[in-house]
C-alpha cells in the first residue's frame, strides 16, 4: 500500500533534521516523503537540496500551511492510498505509521490521527511508545483528528476537495477541512495504537513572533464567517468539546493510565 507524507517547513532546521532522521528509520522505502520549504533562510534549503530519499518543493515566499499541503497532495504519487499531513516538530517511534494505517483500516476511518504527547522531549520515546501502544490498543475517539499529524485516505480529496487557501499562513485550515469532512459524513478519529511526540507548534510560534500581521485573528474570523458560527454556536461547540474531552480523558486514564492526548508542562503530565 503506497503512502505519501507531506511536511511543510519554515526554518527550524533542527526539528526538520530530527523529523527526517526518524522518518528514514521508521517508514519503508515505498513511502513517499515530500517536503515543502516556505522560503527558509536558516540553511534548511541547502540541507534539503543535498538530501536523498525525499522530494522537495521550494517556494520563494511563505505560502502557508493550506497552500503547502495542497502542493504536497497534488505532487503525491497517483497510486498513493494514503496522504499523511505531518508537522516537522515531531519525534516518531518505530511502527508509528504502519500502526496508524492499520488502525484506520480496522476502524474504517477516512481520516485518523495517532495518540500524542506534547511538550519537552524528556523521556525515551521508543520505550514509552511501545508501552503506550500496548496499553492503548483499544483506545479510539470518534472525533476530530489533530492537525499535527493526520492520515487522509486519498479518496477523501476527490469528495471534499483540497485545503482552503484563503486561510493565511496557518491556523484553522485543518479545522475547516475537518468540518467539510463531517458534512460528507466521513469517519474520523484518534487511535491509541499509534503514538508520536509533538514539541508544540514551534513554526507557528516563530511566525507569530516575527509577523506584523495578526493572521490568527483573520483566519478565525474567516472561519467563523464561512461556517456561520455565531456567538451561541461557538460557545455551544466549545462547551460540548470540553465536556467530551473531559469524559474521554478520564475514561482513558481509568482504563489505560494514559490518554490519547497528553502534555508535559515541565512539571507534570496532563491528560486531555
């Protein structure tokens, strides 16, 4: 089964190197890796130019997440069954991808994300991931996947289209895509049979610190206008999600001593 991994990057070469090193040791040679560089100026472009085993797209400006994802999807092999959208600020243990796709097939989901721990990488991911996935085999949330890493059955793009490039730079393009998928009644979820580590939106933090434009607010307003999310709808959705996350995390911790989404704040590990 052919798979394509799409990774947009903007500077933060350290994280890109780690991510690609993990990919080279955790996915098979038939998995296509496409990296889209959004005008990095920290040596990322030179590093990618001299790297074998990947396909690269070099943009002269930062086109943002949605446009970069679309470039990757359009460039993916026509025989790819799955397209995996992936951040570069992640660490990836053995079998994360095979386990993720196997779970998608078993649960008959069209879009799926792995279990994830966020924050400082202050643990042995190989040991943690092995114990985590052994305990969390039965954990599955029939809910919105995570924009950090999500596998999309290639047929989904034929049904709902590509990502909306009206979202600038980043933020809300994943939420918009998942809403469209829900409207088509596609199956989505998060599985405990696969696990990754996420450092925590390092590229977005970099852009926010350097950008004079508050694109996050613009994207939020565009998203609300597009989907007619008024005050009542917004607060109803937020309250409902908070209740469900609280229910799921407590249930998962009771059953497995883990949750599908975990975060270490430097002091303690939280479950959500």
